[in-house]
């Protein structure tokens, strides 16, 4: 029994597309502009939609004014009711 290996016939080398290093592709100017516009539109569409109306500002101001007046009345009543220190 022979343990010698038979010589293989040589094959021409085949280049596979995966083995060739790919050149980096440059992104064109219109593509970059479109990407920036798309990102800006997404950010703009996700902005908070808090609408402050004039009526809400007036209500908030009146509520603050009423709160201050109540606190002043409580302080005045406390000065009249509580004994002096």
C-alpha cells in the first residue's frame, strides 16, 4: 500500500468578488443634502407641540394673583389670632 499522495492538477486561480477589497464609495452632494433635510424634518416633526394661548396666560396670572391674596389674608388673620411672641 502506498502512502504517497497523488499530485493534484493545477487549476487557474478564480477571483471571487468577496475577496477583492471594495473601493470606498463617495456619497454625492445631493445625497448628503437630502440626508440632512430628511434628518431636519424628522427632528422638526418630533418637536413638542405646546401651544400657549393668551387665555391660558391670563388664567395663570389670575391664579397667581389669587394665591398671593389668600396668603396675605392668612398671614393677616394669623397676626390677629395668634398671641404675640
